[in-house]
C-alpha cells in the first residue's frame, strides 16, 4: 500500500486536509474517495452480497435478509472495508478528527 | 518509592493471583471451571477499586470491583477478618446469577487493607432451565437464587444455614458446594499471601505500591491513547434468538488521552434473556480493551479512568430490573465485547505505529450448551460443553488468526478433552475438528473455528437433555478488518433418527454422513434422544485485508489441509490450483476478473 500518507481512517483509507474538509483516498492507488468533507464510503463502490451467495457455503444460514457489504475502490477494485448488515441499515461511519 | 521494592511488590501481587487461580481450578470439580477456565481472580484496594486484574474472563474485573463496593455499602462497619461475602445479583454488580462472586476482605492488624474477589460459573443456580443459562426466563425472578450480598463465611466459619439454603435451591448441590468451597479456598490463599506480603514490607508500603501502580497505569494508558489518532469508529452486532433480532450499536470516540464508548442507538431491552446491565456492559468493553490497548500495562483502576461509557437506560446494554439477563454473558455482553474489539482494532489499524497490534474480531459467538440428566452411574449430571471456550483468533496485519485459538476476553480459556465429556455424560463423539471455511477470508485469514457431533450412548434414560443459548445462528459476528471477511456464523443442527436404525449415525464422519431429518436449533431446552445426533459448528475469527492479496501458496496450503474449500479458493481468494500446486498465470487472471466484477456489479455510492 502507498507510503505517501500519514493519516488513516483504516489501513486501506487515507485522509488529507483539515477539519471539516478532509479528503479521503484509496491507500493503494491514491484515488479520491468522494468529495472533500464527505464520508469516504460515498466515493466507494458498494456490493451487497446475501450470505447465501458468498462462495464456499459456510455463510449460508438458510435465512434471507443478512448481507455482507463490500466497499471497494472505484479505480483499482481494492476491497477497502466490509460490514455485516441487515437491509436498510445505515453504513458504519468511521472518521478521523483532523487538526 | 524504591523502584526495586516497587517491582518486587508488583510481581508478588501477580503471583498471588496466579496461585489463587491454581487453587480455584484445582479444588473445583466442574469442567466449566477446571477445564474451560470460566473463572476470574483479582485483587482490590480497601475501597473496592481494582488493584490488580487477574486472568480468566476479563468481563468480570470491573464488575467484581462493583461487587466489593456493594458489600462495603451494605455491611459498612460489620466487615471482619475471615469473612467471605457472596454476591450474584446482576442488578447490583454480577453479570448473571450463575456467575457467583465471593469477595473477601483482607485485614492487617485489625484494619481492612484490601479485598480479593473471584467467580466461577456454578453448575446450577436454580433457574427455570438447568445450568444457569435460562433462555426460557422472562424476568430476573425466574433466573434462580440471586443475592445483592450475603455473608457466607463469618470470621472464618462457614455459615452452614446460609450454605444449606443456597444448596437447597440448586439442582446439583454437591458440585455447587464444591464450586463455592473452591472459591473460599481461592480467597483464603489470596488473603494469606497478601498477609505474608504485608508482614514483610508493611501495610503502608504495600498500599503505596498499589497507589503507585494505579497512577502508573493511568499515566501509561493516557500516553498510549495520546499517540493514537483522534477520531470515531463504529461497529454493530446483531443478536437473533427466539424469533427476535436485536442490535448493539457502538460509536467509539477517541479524543486526546480519553476514550468514549457510546452505545446510543442500541435496541430496546428484549423480552429474551440476552440483555445486560450497565455494569456488565462496562465489563464487556474492558475485556478486549485490556489485552489490545493495555497488554503491557497493569490492569487496574488507572487503566479504567480514561474511559467513559454511555449506555442508555432501557436498552439491551443497560436493561431495567426485572428484565431477564440470564444469557447476558453469551448475549449482549459479548456483543459489547465484539463491538469494542472491532472499534479498538480499527483505531489501532489507523495508526502506523500501532497497526501491528490491531486485530480483527476473535471468536464472537460464544454458544452455551449445558447437558443435563442421569449419567451412566445413575447420578444426576449437569455441566457445559466446553468447546465454546476453544474459540478462534482474529487475523492481524501481519499474520493469520490462530486456529481454535481461544477467546479475546479470556486469555486462559480452553476446551476439555472429548473423553472428559464422554465420561461425564452418556454421549459419544462422532468427530471434533477444525471447520472448513470457518475463518474469515483475508490477506491474513481468521483462525478457523471448529465443528463436532455427538450422539447419546449407553444412556439410562434413552438420551439426555440440553439447554442451548447464545446469540443465534443468522449473523456473522467475528468482524473482519481492513477488507477482511467475518468468520462464518455458528451452526447448530439436531439430526433426527435415521430410517436405518438407532446406530446409523455412529459411522458418520461429517454432517453430510448423517441421514435423519435436520432441525436447526439455537435456543431453549430440548432433548437429545437415542438415535439422534447433535451437530455444532462454531465461528472462526475475522480476516484482515483484501482476500485477493493473500499469498496464493498459503491459500493452496489451506485447501490441502482442509481449511478452505476449492470454491472459496477460486471465488473469494481468486486462486487457481490443483494437487500439483498453484497456477500463477490463471490465478493472476482470476484475480483481475474478480476485481473487475466488483466494480461492474457494485453500485457507485
């Protein structure tokens, strides 16, 4: 992953800028993720996969309605973060407080 | 104070706890204590604040401090040398009624100078379901004997009337008596060793060392927090039992040298016994905090001070009496523990200095299965299946999680040998092993969980009863980190009798080998009759990093050792190989294809 950044929300998501106007980047390819000040997930590509459809079958509980969300970089396709979620649940919003 | 003396006293305090733990588990006769290590011993200062946290289930370190303080408030000046107090009321301090605290004052020259406290999960507490986890309870009144503080030993003499009253209310009085006596012995050892320490160094110097330890821990922990980035990280954990889904929601905010755990937005308290009280939530968040953020700092009051918690009243993480809490330790408390582990892991991973100390969530769905009924000798037997303590490690930024690697909140948890369970109950194990695809995929894979099955065997009553509880089997809970997948959900299946006869399952070496009707079962009291089988799979740890970054050779190795399926290797890890090894060109092409699919199938947010 890129060594050019010093501030990270997660190892996969870097951020630069100042309070209220931080710009998130993919730590792998430096693609900007969303607008400055907006949450980085708004600039990602989301794939929501039902547990039963995850390869291998281990996740299939026989019950619909639970998903694994994949948040990917829109440029390089790096998987930046995952979330287990029921339908309609807001995305988890991790954020740095920049000085 | 003299640093050498300080270090000697500090190490003596550690060793006192170690010796007390050894005493506790060797005197107790239950598998849950001496095999599973569902126990805890710690030392507290005269005012009840945590002086030295011990090993065992770390959820209890702060709750037992509250137990000491509750006894101080209740008994005031009526606390004497040689007393032992019992407390197990969850609305006072305990986590649930079957986790019984025994707290003992430690005196020197007639003055109260410290406390020792310990707990074990007694084999029964007289709740409406056997074994202390009571999924059928709808209020605290049906969860068995519950005391906000009672004197069990007075000036060194067991209060026989009190002990007999307790034992009269439980299903296995012999084993509960042994449990209680093991805790009395444990506290006696702690008191005697503390007495020897004070006799050698003096009460004032030992107390000064304790105060210095607490000040040192606070200073060190605040310094560590100050090095970590300011920000907020979120997590959610679902619980799905008995037809109801609940969610624990956490926002952890780190500002300067302080941490705030805010559980606002968590669901209202449940009619099911998965709720927990505020003391239990506090213990739940500290269980991963101590090992992740304070692994090199003494676990005491000083490490507690920089942390604040918001747990709205009336929610699943701070329920109001008489809400049922019997399943709390494998319910909301563990959800709090998992959510805290996830947010702390994210925060650590956001720091280049501390990234290697981050962890995906470990074994996150601790099931509880208590077997009960007559054993082969005709005696009533009741105890837990300890496999749930076997756990699985979360992946790190530099390595895979440990397979069957234990639990984050209990550094000494382990499972009993198959033969221990088979000698305690009329059952026969068909298999017990690592479970394929159970560890969360990632650049570094979550440690695998396990799977097992057993059948009744030479039972006098045509089978056994069992009580099962936990957080259900619909949701993955061992969250991945930095793009890692979660470990798979738990799975519990009761397999009915096969048409080919009662012995049909005996040759089964996997769930697929069994022929009877399969019934998912995750909550309540049930029977396992002759000819039936019970299959269990427990979750692996969360993965770390994008699975497409995993070394193809390691994926191939996982396939060859049965830890990852061919399908997962090809479609999650993007690795193409066969018995002769990895096809690197095909793997590169497959990974490129999967990345492209992510972008073409996904939605631009």
